[in-house]
């Protein structure tokens, strides 16, 4: 709210002039301006106003104040206007709007001229005139300084320099402002230097120095030296022709206040130009004579070396070593000298220096503990450089130097790493015995180190020692120990494990050890977190192992290899899924990778036809990977097949499950796969004609089996839609009936309904399949009459009689009805007659036994054996019935 009001006032004041405010008395207008000004001062912090908003408020107040410019303005009013204009202008400069500020500075200067006239006219004595003149000049000085700041902000060097030179001329009368103007010029010099305006910067810094010299009581030598150092730097950056000016400036700086920064800058200036060695010698000797520290002297020596002034640099190092020979830090000079010699390939001199260091260390002039590590680092660095250019003998030489020093000071060196590095050199030189000795020493010092294990692995591979190689690349123990530590430690260690296994696999392949390479790749896929690394490891592993496995005959060894591949695939699958599921998962490269792995898993599944569980696991892996491929018809068919096979296997395992919980788990998993498969099947049907595909029937049977075995309360509602399906065949119905009665399911009513529909479908056909019809009728009658006892809850006896009559009718009119089925029907009907007799239902008994005789007439080779026997039995039955008294039906 306040901020919006300030912005409105600022906009409005631009279009308001004295004529607009003519009706307001000057006193009222002045009071408004003063109140607004004071409000900005007092409310700044309370209201959290920004510097720009304060500048706007002052701008409005100052404009209002200046509208009171009557011809008879009082001295107080003029002074107030001058102050307001100065502070308003300064406020605009501070917030980065120097152009607006200029108008206020000009108004302030005009006000000062007006005030000066008034003051001179009112003075009665010469002393009074001098006082007023000095007071006015002080204000003029401030305005000029502010105008210079504004000009610098607007990059107007000419106007800024004019203002500052005018101020400089006034310092004789205003000596108290010397320090202020000195600092202001230094600030201008820094600003323009940062903008790469070196000529302007050198002007401002020169002015700052000149002004500072005018009154050394208020400007410290340290400040003058600081200005001169920056001035020397500006000269150097400005133009090579200003070299001598830079040198004069830095000499003046060092004369004002000697510092290491000044001496260092002088050397840098000398290095920039073609300075003779004599001048450098004089400069460095000055450094020594000035009592500079050892560290600073070494810094200068290194600076000389880095700028290819080796002769002066080495001479200076020699003098440094002599000058500081009694210092406890002399080791720094010795090591720098050694390092410089090695960098410039002065190996013979370097060896002399190493001998000097070792002898000194042994005879009492020991290196400080922290420098021991520096010495080893220098030697290792030189060895590494030799190794990179394949000069393995030289690398060994420098490593031996490190080992020699270790013999007299066993601190600050990783002995195992040193031995590993030496072993690497020996291996490249094909000195295997020495390499083995070095690795043995490394293993003794740090047996769990992964790099040590890598060299153990290398030696084992070269020796053909498979057991030793396998032991070296097994990272599980070390990794488990690392996982007990902090997360960042685990990640770092796991990264080392991955690198180690990667290198091990490459080395084994290079040396023809495919089995060891496979194990390394297997571990790599297990421990790597990066999806690309896992993918690469698996591809290499499968390309290495799968072809040989495919050619193996069925055996225990092949099963072990298949199980190994499955374990590796299953462990790495979540990482592959995460990798394929990344932002770039739709890219062609990743699609091709997913296709490759999907096909590998599919082919492995096909090879496991005799191991359903393993086959199922590979098909599920293939299905999961296929989800990252485009859903074209081929992929949908593959996904459907994978899920159908997996569901069938889970159902088969569920039938054999030893516990209820295990069976439930398998059935639930199968049901989930069935639902996924049905979704895929629905998509697949939209891509073409699949009328000959049995997928829908299989899904129906699988789902029915799951629901039946799990005693699903919604089984009946599920079947309601099933019964109405137009494509439901008699074979499917017979399977439903069988499943309905397979333990633990027990749904005789569903089985009966299914068998009735199946019989109906058989009879409905123009040409009856007698064999299948006979089996279906067998199942139906057996369901209704188990063990010769009629199940009246399922079906009345009259309906059962009808099924026997249907069978007999088909037997009479069709050839090919199986004789054993006819015999079975005969025995079944006879047993029913006997059962009725036992219940005193003599009429039904005679009826059913008579039916049995009618079946005898249609027997083939068995008729002669059965006919006589059945007639005898039937005669005995009729005779028994005649003897009975009582009701006959």
C-alpha cells in the first residue's frame, strides 16, 4: 500500500510545477516537503522501504521544497534546498540512477552560488568573509565529489576527472578532506580496473597516490603502498610500453611499505618483460636481504621456474638451501629443488638430490613428518609419468627410490600400493616372478584391498590357477563389511568393487579365461548400481555363456548353468527395469536393448521345457522386459504366450502344493497373470483375426480353476457369463466339469451342468464323435450314479434312466461305440437294478436289470462271455421276484 503510494507520488511530481501549486502558500508547501522528508528518514526501517523507494520520497520532497523559490527566499530555505538536492542526488547515484542525480547536483550548485552571494553581502569583516567562503567551499567540494561519482557511474571520464581535479585544487584550503578524496580516487581506480579500463584506472590511482602524499598524517603508508601496487598492475595490463612506469610504481610501493605481495609483484613485472638475468639476481637477492620467509622465497623460486628462468631459479634455490640450512623447514627447499629437477628431466642431478635427502635423513637432518609424504608423492608422480609413456624400467627405478626411503622411515606411505605399482611394472616387463613377489608383499600389508585382490587375480589368471582367481574376485565378504558403515563409504566402496570386477572380466577375456570372465561378469551384474553397467555386464555374460549352454546335453551341469543364469537375471532385473524406465526409455537404443534381453530370456525358457518352474521364471522375465518394447502385434503375442505359460505352470504347481498357504500363493499369482493376459488378449484381438487361437478358452479354464480351488463366493456369477458364451465347446465344458470336482474343489452341480451342456452339443452335431460322446456320457452317469448309488440331490432317477436310453439309442444307430463303455453301461445299469432290489423296489429292479440285458445285445467279442452269465442272473432275479410278496413297485 505504502509502496504504491510512493510510486504514484513519484510519477505525479513530474507533471506538477509552481503554477499548479500557486494556490498553496510557500510556508505550507515547505512544511509538506519537510514533513515528507522527515517521514522517509524515520519510517525507512519500520516500513522496510528499499533504498530506491527512499530516493523517490526524497525526490518528491525536494521538488516540493524547490517550488518555494520566491525572490525573497531565506538563507535557511536555501540551505535546506541545497541539503535536500545534495542528498537526493546522492541517493539516486547509490541506487544506480545517476542521470536523474545530475539535475539535483546542478540545483545544489546553483543554490550554493546564491547562498554565497547572500553570505558575502551580509559579512562585515574580512575574517567573517573568509569563514563563510570556507564553509561554502566545503559544500561545493561535496557536490563536486558527488558529481564525479555520477560521472563515473555514467562512464563520463572527462567530467569526472574535471570534478576531481577541481576538488584537488581545493584541498589546500580544505586539508581535512584529503583522506576522503584519496579514498574516492582509489575507489574510482578499482572500479575502472574491474571494467578493464586500465588507462583511466592508472589516472585515478595516480591521483589517489598524489593526494595521499599531500598529507601523510591522515593516509597510512600501507594504504599508499596498496594504491601503488594496483597502479603498477594497471600499467602492466594497460600497455607493454608502460613497463617502466609499472616498475617505478612497485618500487615506490615497496619503499612506502615492504610486503611479500609487493616483492612478488615486482618479480612478476620483471618476468613479463625481457629482463636480463642480472636484474633478476638483484631482485631475488634483495628478497633474501630483506629477511623474507622461506615459504615466500620458495614461492619466488617456483615462479621463476614456471616462467622458464631455470638458471636464475636453480641458483636461487641453491642460495635458499644454504641460507636456510639451519631451519627445521629446510626440507621444503630440498623437495622443491628435487621436484624442479625431475620436472625438467634432470634425472642425474635429481638422483644426487635424493641421495642427499636420504643420507641427511639417516644422519640427523630428518625431513619433517608431513614432508615425508610429499617426497613419496614427488617420486610416485615421476614414476607415473614414466609408466604413461611405457617406460616401465624408469618407473620401477623411481618406485625403488620410494621403497629405499621407506626402509629408513616407515611412515606416510601406502606400502601395499607401492608394491602393487611395482607389480604392474614387472607384469609389463614380463618379469612374472618379481611381480608375484611384489603382489605377495602387497597382500601381506593389505590383504582385503580390492586393488591388491586385482593383482592377485591377474597373477592367478596368468598361472592358470582358477581357484585362486575365483577367491580373489569374490567381493561379498568385503562388501558386507562395508555396508555396516556410512552410506557415502558404502557407495564409494561399491564403486571400487564395480571397477575391480570390470577390469577383472576384461583381463580374463584377454587371456582366454572365459569361465573366470563369466564369474566376474556375474558379480558385476549383481553389485553394480548403474543400469548401463548392469546391462553391459549381462550382455557380455550371456554372449559368453548362453551359446555353450545351448549346446550342452540335458544333464545336471546344464541345469546348474541354467539356474546360475536365472539367478543372475533375476538379481539384475530390477536394475534393468529401472534403467529402461528412465527418461530416455523411448529411445531406439534402449528399445533394441530391451528386445535383445527379452529374446534371450525367451530362448532360455524354451530350453527349460523339462523344468516348468524355471521355464516359467524365464518367461516372466521376458514378459517384464517386453513391456519396454513397442506394443506391436509380435510383442503382444509374445506377452500373451509368456503369461499363459506362467499361469499354467503356477496352476500345475498349485495342484501339487504341500500346504494350503503355498497353494493359495500360487493360485493368487496365477490369477494376477490371467488378468494381465486377458488385457493383452483384448488388445491383440484389435490387431487382426485370431479366431483360431485358444487363448480365451484357456484363460476361462485357468480362471475357473483358480476360483473353484479357492472357493470363491463369486464363482456362480462368474459362470453366468461363461454359460452364455457362443464359442464354448463340448471339450471346454468337460474340462470345467473335471475341474469342478478336482480337489480341493467340489462343485457337483457345476460339473453336472457342464456335462449336460456337453452331451447336448455332441448330440446337436450332424456327425457325432462317438468316442468323445461315450467318454462324456461316462462322466455324466458316473457323477449321477457314483458307486452304484443314485445321487437324488443332483438328478431324479427318471432323468438318469433317460441318459442310459440316449446312450443305448446312439449305440443302436451308430457304429464305433467303444465296447468297454458298453460293458461299463451294462454293469452300471445291472448294479442299479441290484440296488433297487435291496431296497425292495422290485419293479424298478427288474426294469434296470432288463436294461442291462439290452446292452448285452450290443457287445462284440465280450458278448459270448457275458450273455449266458447275464441271462442266468436275470432268470434267478425274476424267480426271486415271483416269490416275493407285497408291492412290486
